[in-house]
C-alpha cells in the first residue's frame, strides 16, 4: 500500500544520507 511505498522511500533516503557514496 501507500505506507509501504513511503516507508521504502524514507528508508532509501536515510540510507543515502548515511552512505552518500553508495549512489549506485
């Protein structure tokens, strides 16, 4: 559902903030 979709995007955003070098 929408919550799962938002959760995935938020998790990906946090991951990018923690590991900015993992842009692959």
